[in-house]
C-alpha cells in the first residue's frame, strides 16, 4: 500500500511535468512560427485590426451582409449555442420572427428563398460563415442601401464564395472578409 | 456524389486503413517487441528510476487494480486542490477567474479523472490557464493511459496459461502515454496551430468589430488541449461549446483531422487485440461487428440531420441545408452527424454541433450508442466493455450447443459469467435510477429551472446526462441546467461507478482466465471469429441494450419524433 502510494505521488509529479507543462510549452513554442504566432490570426483592413479571422462578428445592420443569429450575441468571451430542441414552441416562434424580420428588411425576397442557416443559431454562437445562398439573398438589400450597382455586389459575393476543398464539405462565405471588401467598394 | 457525403466516406475509410497498422504497432509496444519509438526507452527508464518502479516486477490482477486506484486517487486530490484554489494562483490567470464552487469542482475532478470530461462549467469563464493545463490537459493524458493499461492486462489474461501475471500496471500506463498518446497528440496539435488554433498565454483580446461593437475574445493554450482531448477519447474542450468553437476547430480540414483523432485509437485497439493474441482474424471479426453498428448509426443520423427539422420546413423557407440549429456552416450536417456518432461510440464526448438541437432520432441514436458503449469504445475501456459482451455471448452460445463454453482455449465458468452479468447490469442501473430520481424531482418541482426545453425533449435532456455520465462520455444535451449540487454530485457518482466497476470486474475475469489451463482447439470448439458467433454477439449487444433502455428511449426521443 505504502509503496504504491509513494510511487503514485512521484509518478503524478513527473507525468504532470511532461504532459501538463512540457507538452503545452512545446506546442506553444512551435506555434510561434505559424502565421498568427499562436495568438489567433487577425483580419486587418486600412491598417486597423478588424477582428479575428476565425471568430464571427455580429452584423445586424442593413448596410452589411448579416451574419447568422447567435445565442450569445457573438460574445466571444462566453460562447455557446441555444440548445433549443427541434419541437420547442418558444424556439419555433423565434425562428418565425427571424424569418418575418428578414422579409421586412429584404422586400424583394420570397419566403422560400430564405436559407435555413440565416434563421438558426450556430453551435458556439461565433460562426464566421454563412452559406452562399445566405449571401446572395442579401444582395438586393445591400445594393439598395449602399446605392451600388446590383451586379457589382453580386460579383463581390461570387469572389468570396469558398468552394469545398477537394470536393469535400460545404461551400461558404466568410462574412467579415466579405463586409471588409464591401466597405472598400465604396 | 454529394460533397458532404464524400467528405465523411473519405474520412471513415482513411481512418480504418490507418487503424490497422496502428493496431499492429500497439500490440508490438505491449508485447515489448521492437518499434521505431524505442529511442524513448532511456527516458522511460529514467522515469522508472525516479519513481522507484521496478519495470520487471510482475503484478497479478489485484495488484494491478490497487496500483491503478491509488494513482487515480492522487489525480483526484490534485485536481480538487487546483480547482478549489485557482482564484488565488499568482500566475497563469490573466482573465482573473475565481476558484470553483466545491460541488462543481468535485464533479469536474471526477469527470477528468474518469476520462469522462463532462463539463458542468464553461472553460473560458471558469478555468484559469493553469487549471486548463495542469489539471485538464494533464488528466486527459493519464486517464486515457489508465484505461489502456487496464485493457492490456485483459489481453494478457487471455493469453496467459496457468499464471497470475497480468503485466506491470506502471509500465503499461507509462508506455501508453509515451508511445501512443503523446506522439499522436503532438502531430495533431501541430496541425491545429498551423490551421489557426491559438496556443498562447496572452489573455483575452479586445477588438472593435467592423460594425463598431467592442468584443472581448477569449483564447489561451487551446491547441495542445484539443489534440489530447480527441486522441485520448476524452472530449474535455477548452471552451464551453467544445469543437463547435472556431478556435478549437477552425475549418473543414481540422474537423476531418479531429474526427480522425477521435476514432483512430479506439479502432486500432480492436485490431491490437487480434495481433496481441496472435489471431488477427479475431480482431478483424470484432471490428466488423462494431463497424456494422457504427455505419448503421451514421446512416440514420446523416439522413435525419440532412432532412432537417420538419417544423422549420413547414414554415416555407429553404430548408435544404438541413438541421442547422446548433451547427456550423463550415462543417454542414453530414460531418456533424458523423462526428456525433463517432463521439458517442468512442466515449469521447467532444461535439462539433449542439446535440440538444439535433432532430430527435439523432439524439436517440447518440444515447443508444452510449448505452451500448462498446462500438470501438473509449481508449482501452471500450474494448473492455465489448469483452464483457463477448463473455456473455460465449456463455449463451455454449448453452445453445450444449458444451462448456470456451473462449480462446479457456473455459468460461460461473465466476466469469457472474461478474460479466453484474458489469453489464450496472450500466442500465446507473442510468435509469439516476433519470428516475431526476424526473421525480422535476415533476414535483416544475419551476426548478433545470430544463431548457419542455415535454419529451426535457426528459431526453435528463436521460442523456445520466447516460453520458455512466458511459464516461461527457457530451451533453447542454440546455440542461446542470451546474447545481444535485447534478454535480449525482453525475459525479455515476461517472465514478461507471468507470471503475467496469475496470475492476473485467480485470478479475482476466485474472481468473490467466490462471486456467489451456484447452487446445478441437472440432467442436466455438470459433469466436466465425460469422455465426459474431451474429450471436451482435444479438446479445442489441438485446441487452434494447431491453434495458427501450422504454426510456420511447419516452424521450421516440415520442418527440412522432410529435413532430
């Protein structure tokens, strides 16, 4: 018993040093040679940091391509999803309200064109992407509010659609980069 | 082929193909044969010397259990100490996180010690950088190694003839860490940092968004933790929402690699069993049985997640992307459903979408997967659970043909079957008792505020929590308000029993198998790699899981499905 106990304490100390200290230090050291230096890559526009590449931002004004709804309002210090079940009546009301709000702000769009990702919240509440369909349904509104030719806005979205890598996965649009490019268009 | 389906097919096939050589490698490590990582030997010998371990000393099953339990006790005490004092640590806490509430600390310490990684706290708001590394990252290595060591003792018990030696626990434990977990974790972590996962000791960053909002972005030493969380079938995420968080899982490629990391060791260890006992066909046969269940589960969940929520389809919008609530656009529904089955099969418990918001049948499949808890299963312990089913199936086959049941040349007698039956019954006992108590309290106090969803789904939230605890999985229907003393303590106990009884029981079986005489194979010997036996085995698994849990699944996910 006592020998096992002493071994256990020593073994805990030494494995702690290897896996709790040495291993994370090694990875942190290696991360220094990556583009973001291990601190997270940032998006820079006009010499100003506009946010993190990976972390979605709240865009809910008509001037910008809107991002997806978020259960935590894009609070990147306390993240999470809605955890609402598919049959929860309160949740379904919320989705209906989002659809109605979207249609009010985008009067040229028919209901059956509204893609589901625009009215549902993501898992972490920080989704940096929307689907290409979700970007295209906002083109009319952006062109009207910003008084830019519709074709020009559509071409901008075309440029920002990322196709799936090696034909695996989903096509998507990075909302922050699209909006940064939109600001530069003016 | 649809690009989302292609993604998961490629992932599955690649993982399977790589699991075979890794399984061979693992068996060589545990048999003490030459491997290319033998350059670690001097370091390992140094550790034995410092700890005063005699690596040549043989241990019987009781000594193995004793060593394992005592070591785990020290892990638990260490975790409690750090969690209860993190608010006062002089460094490694740039965001000034306070000490953990005692019952949450109790739950968390047990959770990480038992390889469950159920999280009743949210990483970015409740754990300092020191805690994340010296408790969570550390325990994710050693808890996985504890499970693998127990499994190798079981392998050895099957192979031994009239002996009591089940291998030296400390050697098996250390080798699992240095030869298997560490090298794979380093590779995965390096991949992640190059794809943008942070690994930093800087505190949260303040940025002004394009729209003009000031946002605080939590970060930290994320990459090392995410790697071992997947590789060791742990699942304890750095951030609250786990691998849905873009820092933990930046893109589709990292999602593939992380999902690969979830499956690779559990799959490899099934093959390792075959190679270890010098009957690779047994490994392949067991793998085929598990894969049959796994693939069926994937097909069901992918179908329902891609079809989407029918209640939302009825609203008349474009629902073609599928059930997107709680999912990320960069992964899509197929990769999320595949991950869901992977994580619940392997007792991993990390998530890349919110299980609480998935369609009812998917949620039900995840629960059933954890109720079986032996489809590949957690690092080491998954195979142990599977072995318990094998003992029962051998016994039943023996009864059917009227012969004394034999498993790989060893007679299976009353003692082994009794232990196996008790271990198999423990799982439903923990889950159903826990859910019954919680449901009773909820019914009597409807305003207690536990459930995020009413009706059948609310019941599913409680059932899922206990299933996840007892299966040492750690995923959750996270809408459940579980950071209360009731859930902390009850789930903590479930995890504790659900971890150690299925280790102690099978090791006792291994001990008694090791002591038995070897009976050479004859014409009437039941060959456990034969399709007939695999069919019996699958029936046993399905009957035990279905009979015990079908009523509960009917009240939750099935009822909800038919109400949609």
